[in-house]
C-alpha cells in the first residue's frame, strides 16, 4: 500500500458488497450507537461511576476494521473502548455489567469502563494510560511472529496519543522486526479539549511512521466501506510479512472527551454539521435505501438493537455487586 493522503469516497460498486453484509455493518454500528447512548443515560443516573468515554460518531472505524480481520487476530485499544468490545463480539450484557461495576462484568466489576478484557474474543483491553496500548499491541504482534501463526494485531490509538514517546519506540521495533501489526489512528480532531492543529506540527498523522519506513494511508473514517477497503489491504500487508502499516482514520466524536467534559472548545454548529453531513450510520442507511433495501427492514434492525441494549441495561442493574473480598483476588497470576 502506498503512502497517500487521498480520501476518495467509496461507492458500493467499488467493493461489490452484498446487501447482507451491508446490513451487518449497519447493525454493528447501530448496536454501538444505541449502547453508548444508554451508557450515557445510565451515567447521568449515577449507575455508572468513574470515567466513561463514549464512542458515538466513530462507529464506522471499528466496524469496518473488524470486518477485515480473521479469527484469532488480536485487538488492543485505549480507554474509548466500548465500541471495540462490541465489534469484537463481546456480550453487551457483560460489557454493561462491567460499566456498572457488577459481578457478571468482563472484569468482574473491578475494571470499569477503561479496563475490560476478553481472551475468548482476543480483546486485550481497554487501557487508561494514553498511548500505553501501543507497546502492548506491538508485543502481541511480536508473539504472532514468534509463533508463526499467520495472525496480526490491530492496535487502535487516538490523535492525542500520537505524540507520546512510547509510540515511536514501538514503531521502530515493529519496523525493525517486520511485525504483523496495523496501527489505526482514530483522528477525531481533539485530544481531550485540544484541537489537533494546536498539538501537532503536522496534522496528517499517517506520515508519522515515515522515519521508520512504515507506510501509511489516510482514510475517511466516517465511511464504513472506505474503512473496510483500507482495512483489508492493510491486514494483507501486515499478514504477508511486509511489516507494520499505519491507517489514519479521519473521524469525529459527537460527545465530549468523557462524560465530565462539556466540550466548550468547539461550536454546536461544528458538531451539528458533522452529524448532518457525515454521520456514518446515516450515510450507510441512505445508500442502502437508494440501493433498494426496504425501510421496514432497517426499522426492524433498530427495534432489535434497542431491545438488546435495554436487556443489557436491565441485566446489569439486576446483577449483584462483587463481594468485598474480591479486592484481594486477581492481584497475582500464576505464570
């Protein structure tokens, strides 16, 4: 894959995507959107404590990427992680239970929003330290190469993490050893409350691996088909022994950095414009309708998703809290 800054829109015909697959993308993005909306409501009700970073607006990135991977490929990301969990196939019941600190959560109620894991789904977290997941993902890629299992790691990071030193240490090692890894930069334009042009000397982040010989691609991260197409090519690049590659996904978060962020650093007009002109779910919905998909079918999916999310929320509230003795478990691991 060449280093390029092109973000040419992808039409259905470009990929020959069957309607059934488009419906899967739609369902996947809608599940994340409705789940995050409910999580925001529950946070406001005091049912979710601590930090809570919502993924609303960025759904196309993880849905398009995950659809390009193979079973066994590993995933690691930052603290804005609920969407990644759901896209990996983790049970919404377990994710919501962890958000509410309940015993049936993926980390038994002790990890919360930022620290959930699933070995079964090859999801290695959720990490609360900015950029910390990048060396971890690089280590996962090293394990794949060492075992010669033909698998790759996809490591997600944000534009706010890209200036961390450990990111470039990882880039150097990954390129030196030609590790099978795709670094996905989710550029949502703001690192906490700082716009990217105030924090980065160059705002086209896909160039950041050039010093290490890592190719990069800039992708329309609000278009699930564009993400999927780039993801397929990047995964093949990493899997074929050519080493790491960077995908910069141009995306946008509609909510604040976290639930405690009023997001006064940007205008309401900016957010509304992104919603009306670039929303990933609405883009796909309009294209499917134009392609002949019945509106009733899309409404049925929405109803199913809403019921699934409501059931997850109820499941979480009905779960017991962890026993206080759990504070002393999972501290050490037998190795």
